[in-house]
């Protein structure tokens, strides 16, 4: 219990705080246009928010809980023009609720269960033109206080509970009323007295919609001499008999437009008796539309006889079978046949017909010629038609055709160049498959054509004269096609009056430099959804009138700085979004240009980087030029560092063993040598070394200790390391046995080069050269340094004779004794056996 008490104590102040934070104080409305338009839909509002500015002209408060509208409820918004109060659970509207709204032209009250509507509820609405009171529980027009709304043009009271069609006397005070929608109410009968006000003061521009009312009876003569702009009766009748009777009740009516039939989802009749149209003979009609009548009974030979004098007739979703029986003397000027069911294409012969719309019809696959000599406008789109040998005046029976639409059909084969159709101004083939368009100049005779659409017609343009003759063309749409080698050639030479050109989705990778040279009048160019890699502005330089250029959805990375100056000065709208921009310092000038041209570039904030990876999907505008300056410094330092490291690395690599020798000299420089001499020789001369050099020096008096690789190198240690550490570092002298084999051995030359460095570092003349045999100068000169040394220094030359041996060993021993620490015993031995030392073999 104590815990619950504490919880309650905590919740009470919290609830009090939340209650103070009312919805209205949270500024929940969406500001559509600052200070002009606000949307406050579905915010659970119980009153009008206080923070909406006084200058508001459009206010949407729909789907809230404004149950009670009091006097002067909207006086804070004197500039209001449109007010939407749909489905706000409004039950009461008091007098003067809308007082002060002198500029309000549209008031929407749809879906409110109004229980009390004061007689002065709409007072003050001196400019109201449209009032929508759909689903407001209205049961009678007499109870609707709108008689003072003299400016009212449109009244919609559909979906209510109105049982009587009686138009109140106050309708005489609504001289501007043009549209009265009473559809989907409960009206069953219409009597003469109901429309008495229309007899007394005709509303000549009134259009009346009575659809979805369960009509049973219209008193004959009710509409006699009444003139209406339009009358709509759809899904009103439960039987063909009732329909026929009611149409007969309309006798004497004069209307500009009559609509009969049903709605697609509101069908009440299963079958129609064609005789119901007989009652139309007693009406005066300019335009007639009939919709969604599935099946007619009987023959259709004289079906439209009562409509022979109609100017415009429209057939929507009806089943007729054919229209072959139409008479030539019908005065129809405009015929629409939409989504109807025919056995075959209607071969019409109507001399007065000027406009024929035949679209979205079923089960017709082949075009059939017809005779319509006055025809100027022909729309045959969305019929899945195949057309061979298109097109000439014999196909349509006219030479007056100005508009031809064959879009969204099947295969259309161009077999003639529109002979007899020279007056054509509009031609549309989009989303049909065109064939033989590259075979000849198909449009050669269409010098008056202003609009041509061949988009998505599955053509691959090869013929450069495809548009020859179109000297008056202003709009050309050819999206979704392709070009040879994905290159746009110069095919627009004669289109000097072209203002709109659509080349989107044409897989273009390149554009010829002269492709647009003749299009000085072009204002709109769409190059989007192609494969262009750069923004080549030189292409667009001749387009002096260009205002809009769309290059979005390509693969553009950047544009060169000098090229950006070539864009036409007239350009006001450029789209470069959805491209693969490279946000790198190489394109710094282009990236800066993007920032400077934000007013020109549409969606500049949506231009994203594709590379480098660290900037992928980041806005191009986020690129910073300072990064490039820093990057240049870093790159410069990095390059210098890399060069230095590389040079040092190369030097270390090249002189690695020399450096090892230097380190060894410091380590062993002051110690005693283990060997008297390190012998460098070729393995091919090893026999001489073993049998002559070793035997005479190591077994002689005094004995000399030699370092020989086959005997003294430590196993498991690299050869180069043994050469340096065991050979040079632990030896006083170096004996180099020079021969032809020596010169040709890389290892011998390597040991010799290290010996030179060793001699330099040890600061002593420690290298003794022994030449075993006469060397060819050409061979010796291959080793330049060795050749120079032998040329400038004394060396020992081996001679295999008694005298030569004597002189050779004496000189070699003398050279080895130089710098050798002398022991008393060794000296005495040398003095007592000089002969042995010089003559031993």
C-alpha cells in the first residue's frame, strides 16, 4: 500500500505537467508554404491551434475532433481562401461561425455528422464559390441555409439522405451555380414542381449529377424547355423498363452533355434493351456519353439513330460487336470508343467526323482501312494493333489528318513515307515496335510535323538520314532506343526549329562533336540514363537557346576546367545527380565549380561522390579544397621521403657487404690476426693452390697460416658472411690468384671488390696479386678496375721453372713477412734456413 501511495504521489504532478503541454502548444501543423498554407491533419486537435499566422490562406484541419464550431470561430484568419474541415466529428455549427472570412472561396465539410446547423452558419461568406457537404446527414435542401451565397458555383451534397429532388426557391438567388452534385442520395421520383425554379429562372450553365439515386419515375414534361449544361444519370435504374421510362420523362430537355450508363463497380442491370435509347429522340443533345453497358439485346443497326445529330459521342466499356451499320449522314464530329469489346476493327464511313479516339479496346489485332474524309485527329493507342505498310492517306481515307497517335501498339511496319498526310503536325509511335525505319527517309514528306515521339520503339538507328524532311519539327522524343556503336551521330541537320529533344536511356557512350551544331533553337535537352563518362560542354556550346539540360543517371566523373566555360549562357537548369563523381584533387576545379553554381544545378545536395572509397556516398559539396593543399604538402614530403628511403635502400643493398666489412674493421681492427693471408682464387685453380701455395707457405720456414674457404669457413654460415668475417677480418693480407677462370667467376670478382674495400678501410697495402698465366688483354679489360690495378701495381707472376720458382717464393714470403709480428724463434729459423725458404717446391 505504501508503494502504491508513493507511485500515485509521483504520477499526479507528472500528469499535471503533461496536461499543461496541450497538443496545440507543440506547433504540430505542417507548414506547406510559409505564412500561407498549413496542414494540420490527424493531430487529435480539439480546437484550432493558436500559433497559425493571421496571413494563412489555406488551412487543412481534417480528421481532428472539432465537435463544436462556435461564433466567429475562424475570425483570426481573415485572409483564408480554402478551409478543409473533413471528418472532424463536427455536430454543431453556430450562427456566424465563418463570419469575417470574406475571401473564403472553398469550404469542405465532408464526413461530419452534423446535427445542428444554424440558419446563419454560413453568413459572412461573401466570396464562397465551392461548398462540399458530402456525408453530412443532410435530409433536405430546404434545410440547407445557403440562399444568400450568390457567388456559389459548385454545391456538392452527395452521399446524404435527401429524398426529394425539389429545388428550393432560394436557387433563384444562386445565378452563378454551375454544378449541383446530388449523387448517391435517396431520390426516387422527380416531379414538375421539383424543378419549378428552373422554369422561372433558368440556370443555363448548371450541370446536374443524379447518379446512384434509385430513380423509379420522372414525370413527363418535367424538363421540357429546361436548358442544362450537363446531366449525369449513372447506376440509377433497377431495370431496363425503368430506365426507358425515365429517359422518356426527360423529353424536351436541352443539354450540352448527357451521360448515361453505370459505374464499373456499381452495376444494377444485367442486360440492356436497345430501345431505351429511343427516348433520346425527344432530347436536344450536343455531347452524349454512355458507359459500362455490357450487353445489348437485339440488332444494333439503328441503335444510334436518335443520336444522329449529336456532335460528340463517347462509348466507354460497352459491348457492341461492330459499328459497321453507322450511316454516312450521321453528323458526328467527335467519336470516342474506349475499352469496348469489338469483333473487328470498325470500318467507319462518316463524312463529318473530325476527331476519332479508339483506345484500349479488346480482341482487335489488325488495322483495317476506313473512310473518314474530314478526319483531323486520330488516336489509336493501346489497342495491340499490327499495322503493315504504314502510313498513307488511303489507310484513313483522308488527307486532312493533323494528329496521329499509334502508341502502345504491336508491330508497325513503315511501308510508305506518309503520302497524302503532309498536313500531319503530331505523330506518336511510342512503345510500339517500329520496323524499316532505317530503310529510307520515312518522314521526308512531313514538312509540317511539329511533334514526333518514337520513344521505346525498339529501333537501332543506323541511317543518318532518318529525320530528313522534318524542317518544322519542334519536339522530338526518342528515349529508350539505341545507336550504332553507342555513338550519337550528326542526324539532326535539318531540325533547325527543334526546341525539345529527349535522348534518355539510349545507352549512349559518346556524342559526335557536330551532333548538335544545327540545333540553335533547342531549349530542353534530356541526356539522362545513358553511359556518358564526362560532361563534355563543347557539345552544348552551339545550343544558344538551351535552358534545361538533364545529364542525370550517367557515369560522369568530372569535367575539365576549361570546358566548363562553354556551357550556354541561356542555361538555367542543369541536372547532374546520380553520377559517379570522383572527389579527388585532380578534379578540384570542377568540384569548386559545383559549389559556385548551386543556383544552376538542380539537386546539388544530392550529387554524391563515388570515389575515393573514404568519400563514397558523401555529398560533392562536402569536398574541401584545403584538403588538396594539405595533400599536396603531404604528397611532396612523402615523395621526398620515399626517394630518400629508396636511395638509401639501394645503397645499402648495393654496398651491404661493404658495410659489413666496415663494421668488422671496427670490431677486429685492434686485435691480432688469426691468418697471415686470405686466399681468393677460382675453384678451377684449386689444385695449384693446394699443391703449390699451401704446401710452400704453411710447411715452409717460417710457416704462414692461410685462410682457405674449403677448410676454414664455418659450416652453416652464409658464404658472403664467411668471406668477410673469417677471410678479411681475421687476415693480415689477401692473396688474389688471378687467372682466366678468376676473371670469369662472379664470386671471385665479388671477393676481389670486397678486398679493395677492405684494403681501403684497413689503411694498408694488404693485397698481393699472383698472376698464374698470361691473360688476354681483351679478357682482362672486361674487369676495368682489376686491369687498372694490375697496370699500376707490382704483382707476382708464376713461372714453372727453377729460377722462376725461386724468385716467386722469395718475393711472396717477403711480402707476407711485411707487418707480421716477429718471434725470436721464427727469426732464427728464417736466418738459418734461407736456402730452404727460397728453393722448396
